[in-house]
């Protein structure tokens, strides 16, 4: 299973960036997202500021910015 952060331009909804979350954070990701059921991890979610901050640390990537929609999705 691969979780990816997708960043879209809020105005055009164009995909700006896609960042894979390292597999080594799988258990921590479930806690961060508040997933309680196995199927929860398959849905797409908008990310909250504190979640974005943590994911920036895990991925070593600047995700936040003006006019962005930041979501997490499961690709597998």
C-alpha cells in the first residue's frame, strides 16, 4: 500500500506536486490520521495544518503554501 500527498492549486485544481510517504511511517500515519478501521486508510482526506507539518518532516518536503489543496490518498 502506498500513501501519497497530492497538492493542487486551489483556483485551477491542477496537480502541482505528488509526494510519497515513506513506508517506514505506516503505523505512525494511521495514528496521525486517526484511522481506526482498516478500510479508513483507503479513502482520500484533506489534511489539517498539524498533519501537514508532521508530513513535511517525514517527507523532507515543503507542502504548505497559499492557495493549495493538500490531500492524502492511497494508490494501492
